């Protein structure tokens, strides 16, 4: 879709958010996306308030809670949870498996809903499962999460020096062949470069930030951003304060052990009640994260602004990570607040065409290129 055809509706820039974890709430807490809620970060009414017209939902599975085959089963349940929402609300939201689906959804006033697997452990070392997930509508896969797996090393564990494995090379090649976006958020630095050397299509960082601002190893270096841009990819900025602000990251790191103990206790108490376990986990996280310093929404815009300086205006997007983060920036409490980013970008000198690219066009360009064989 040409950027010239995009409208600013009711003074809102149309938005394409590449990453949220809301399906956990849908599956475990029986959340109805059509109902406006004060809980969590996202539902259809709040997406409309924020100008969101295209939203990718993460298929994320905790590898410790759901190892091996259980991760596969949990992934299918999350997919089914979204499909159920789509069937219940066909007047509000429709599945998007290619760029044309998103264009059609916008024309008819629907929200386009896509799916991305977060963490290659969900395919459990099976190339056949990767293809099966694609056939069900999954259109990107984050090669790993905070755990290294059969595909590659993670930036967040002892495998951070490990690049793509032989199996990982097969995975990337098949994703290119199928028309599935390769997501390098969470991967080790070596795996990042291995992917860029191998892929024949632009890749995405669905929810990653800048290491120059915040030293978290999940974030990208300046060189990585430049190389991602040279290859045609897009980096979508994450809203989690621990990836935005270095002071918050350092203090937050010290909370890890205490939070781990508290969450383990909750999971033991509610081992057989997924809904109560999820609610209790959220409560524990809210208490602990409430002790941390506040980070402004302007920090999100700092990352966007500097990413544009490094990579260029065509290579930056939005990947909020809503409902997958235990804290949010002040001013971006949920997805309904999204337009505050556009306002701040405008105040910093970004024109409307540039904001349209960041909010929608850049991600749409990559999705169009990768999904082209199936359009």
C-alpha cells in the first residue's frame, strides 16, 4: 500500500504494531478482545483509540513452564485462542497472512491480526512443525527467546556466543522460501550476523532497542542497526523500560533473584489453576516493578529518533511488547496512548510522511516484500 494512500484518521496516524503478548491473557484469563478493559495493555477498543490498524500477536511460550512437546501444544492453544477471537468478532478483526490482507482490513474498517512465534523452541527442533505453523497463519518467528535453542544462541544466556546452527540455517532458508519474516530480536550478536549473511529477504527486529542508550544485551549496536538497514530490514522499538533506560536496567537486574523466588512460590501454589496463577504472577510483578524508577514515553522517542539517525527513516517501526512487559513508560500506559509518540516526534521535527513510515509504512514494506510469493 502506498504511503500516499494512508490517511490520518481523526488526527491519528494509522499504526502497525509488530509485537504484543496479549494472547496469554486471552488463553489463561478468558479475556475477550472486544471488551474494553482496565486490565492489561490491549483490547480492540483501545487499539482503535491508539490508531492501530494492524497488530501482530506473539505466540510466546515460557520454555521452563512448558518444555519440549508441551511448548508445541501451548503454541497451538495460543493460535486457537486468536482464531476463536476472530470467529467471535468478524466485524471487528480479521486474520492477516499477507500485505493485501492488511490493505483489505483497513478498507473495511477491520483490525488486521497477524501472528508471530516468539522463540524457536516452539517448533521443538522440527522443520515440519515450522511449516505447519506457517500453514495456520504464522508469518514471523523470533529465532530464539531468552533461551538458546536448536536454532541459535540467545543474547540472554550462556549461549550468547553461539551463532546459527546447521538446523538454524535450514530454518532461515525455509522461512525465506515460505514467505515468513525472520525475526532477530533476542538472538546473540553472532546469530544476528549469521542470519544477515544467509537470508535472501529483509529481516525484522520485532521488539528491540538501541544498545548505545541502554546497555542491555537484548538491544542492537549501532553497527547492527546499520547492517540491518543495508539489508533492507526494520527495527521496531520496544516499550519495556529495562530496554529503554540504562539506569532502570541496572536497578531492575538486581530484582531478578527476588522476583524469581516470589514467582516460583506463586506457580507452586496455583500449579493447577492457570487463571489464578497468571493473575497472581501479574500482581507479584506489579508490586516488584512498582519499586523501580519511572521512565517517560519520551525515552521511546529517544530510541526512535536515534535509530533513524543511525539506520535511516525507512528502517524503524513499533514493536510495543504490550502485555509481555511488567512495566510501561509513563504516558504509554496502554496501546490507547500510542499517538503520544507521533505528537512527540512531530515536536522534534519529524514531518507527517516520516511519522507514517515509522508508524506503519516501514513494517508494511518488509511484510510486503517477504510475503510477496503468496500475494
